[in-house]
């Protein structure tokens, strides 16, 4: 039963004005750098066209069902990640804070990449990177020195990074609907337009079809390789923004009596649609590049930072109307990344607000200012790129995936909460959720993800990550991942305010 007091409390927390705004915000979170610079190469490397099979299996058996789980948690218990978990069962609150910790870490470095992309959107017009984009990016732009920790600041990074944080603070301070919601309502359609324009332009380049052949040519034997299946599950989880509390937080801002399963289908399918579109755009451009330099597509195919800041500028240098191509690409990265960044910050701000009952503005400043300072001090120096690479690698694996597996197991086996979440979803959901969902969430998906995680763990233990000095990997990798875990469980020990109902509160709608 919801009471008038609940309604007032909810209105104070913030609400999306409609289901459409929620869906756009969720798509804004899901569609990020992962779609544009990660998916195309993961697909190419793991069987090309044949990768679609494990990818779709992972989407329908793990991604969308796990979206259901997070939507049900947030929507039923109507709180940030820690509050929703606490309401599910008091002892599980630490899981929510662990997610908050992961989000804090992600925000700190993700903002840096958006800042680089912002610079590069402008650089596209004058091809500021010159004839050797590799040397320009690492040398002139980042001024990367030896791996280690330096306090030599790079002014060229500080400025765009300040701009990114400034914009973030404004958006976050404006609140759930006016800030988060409205940003997505504007950015997502613009992103789609910009990206479709980019894909059309890329498809007109000579050699584009060779790129698409390389991407889509199926290598069926890949399907027998467990690593390919692991890659598909990893991509789906990262790409849908599940496992780090974002979807719990966003769904807590959705009006009661809303179709959450239908919303999850829309979000899941839109995200994958965008991913495939990105694959087409990126590989068409890579095909052009390969032809222009007389090499096979495999020689130029890459992902991540190398794709965006080295390969793409090289393509821009060669392509007709390259400046436009470059601008559309970097502008898309900024838009897609910004809405994802907003979503991770919202997880932290929402948790702080719920726990300490502070105003929106206060919580925003308390969260974003330290985040911005760490981001500036840690990553706008000549050693920033190395720290970023290590933190990213470890947080992705031992933050997101680990917390996803643990929370699934806890909800399914310790709290035995799946049946009540299923009932909640079925009240207004357009996709009927039955026993298959319980089997997927309690057995099949945790087993598959556990396997992915263990393989990753063994690989990391085996070779030590990258060519970095051991202490750097220890501090920024292992210790950082451990720190968020410990901090999470410590935060969970702080008591809730007396006027925040936690215990045994059934938040079911009237
Ligand atoms: N779904 C996002 C993506 O595909 O890029 C994942 C993500 C990463 C979301 C980092 C938010 C974030 F800050």
C-alpha cells in the first residue's frame, strides 16, 4: 500500500515524467562508447557474422532477463541501488554500495575520454592531428611520458575536462526529470541523426563493402570456442549497462503501474540495433582505410582508444569530406558517452540522497566535485592514459561482471526473492515472466557469467596486465577494485535515517 507520505517522499526523490522519458534515459545509458568502439571489433574478432548467434543468445537469455531483474528491483522497492537492496533484504545493502563504488570509479575516468572526444570533434575541422595521428595523440595531445605517476598537467586536457564536468554538474543539479530526463530526450534523437549521417557517409566510401564483408563474413567454427561465447556475454552486460545499479536507480523513478518488461525489450533491442549500426559505420570506414593503404581490413581493424583517436583521424585524413566524417564520429562519441556518464553519476547521487536525505543540489556537489577533482588530478597529467587503461580493465571485469554474478546469486539463493520480483513484473508487464526466467537468473546465467569471470581472472593472473610496472597494476587495478568493495560494505553499516522506511516495507503499489 502506498501512503500519502510515500508519494511525497517519492516526489522529492524525483520522477521521470513518462515511460517514454525513462526509456530514452535507459537507452542513453546503454548506448555509449561500448556500442561505438567496442562492439564492432568484438564481433569481428569473434566469428564475424557467426557472432550474431552467441550475441543474440546472450541478449535474450541473459541481458534482457537481467534487465527485468534490475527493473523489478528498482521499480518495486523504489530506491537507489543500496536502498532497493536494503528493502529487498536488509543484509544485502552492501551490494548496492558496491555498485555505487564501481560507478564512482567509472565516472572519474569515463569523463576523461569524453573530454578527449570533445577536443577531437573540434580538431576534425582543421585535422589538427596532422599526418601522424598516432604520434599526435600520444605525444602532442596527451604528452604521455613513461608509465608511472606524474603531476605534470597537460593544459590541453584540463580545459575540455573542465567543460565536461561543468556540463555534468549543471545537468545533475537540475534533477531527475529536468536534468537526466531532458538531456536524454534531446541527446538521443540528435545522436541517432548524427550517427545515421555518419553511416551513410561511410557507406559511400570506396572499399566500404570490403569492410562489411570482413565484419559479417561468418566464421562458423568460432561457435565451438567458449571464449567467443564469453565475449558475447561480456559485451551484452557492458553494453546494456547492467550490473552496476544504473537500471535499478532509473526504474525507481518510474511511476507505479508501468509496463517494465515491455520497456526492457525496447531498451535491449534499441541498444543492440545501435550496436549493429555502429558495426556497419565503423567497418565501412575501416574498409575504406584498408583499401586506401593497400592492406587487408584485418590490418587496420582495432577498437577502443586506438580506433577512435588513431585509426579514425587517419581515415578522416584520407576520406572525401573527411572533416564532416570526423566531426560526426567524435560528436557521436561525446553525446553517447555523456548520457552514459550521467547515468553512472545518478547512481551515486541517488544513493547519497536516499541515505543522507540531502537536497538534490547538495548531493550533486558532494558527489561531483570530488569526482571532478580526482578526474582532473589523476587523468589530465602525462601519466593519465596509463592509469585510465588499468582502472578501466579491472573495473570492467572485477567490478561490473563480479557484482552482477554476486547479486544474481544473492537475490536468487540467499534472499529467494525471484518469485516476488516476477510477480511484480507480471502485474503490469506486457511480456509474461514465467518459470524460465527464474531458471535463467538462478542457474544458467550465473554459471555462464561465473565461467567468463574465472577465465578472465586466470588470464589476468597469468600474464599480469599490459607492460606496466607491477606496482601500478597492483594499486590502480587490484587495489582499486578491492577498495570499492570494502568501501561499499562499510557504507552499508551507516544506519538509515529514521524517516526512511527500510525494514519490512512492502512498497507495492496501491
Ligand atoms: N552501456 C555503456 C556502453 O556501452 O558504453 C556502458 C557504460 C560504460 C555505461 C560506462 C556508463 C559508463 F559510465
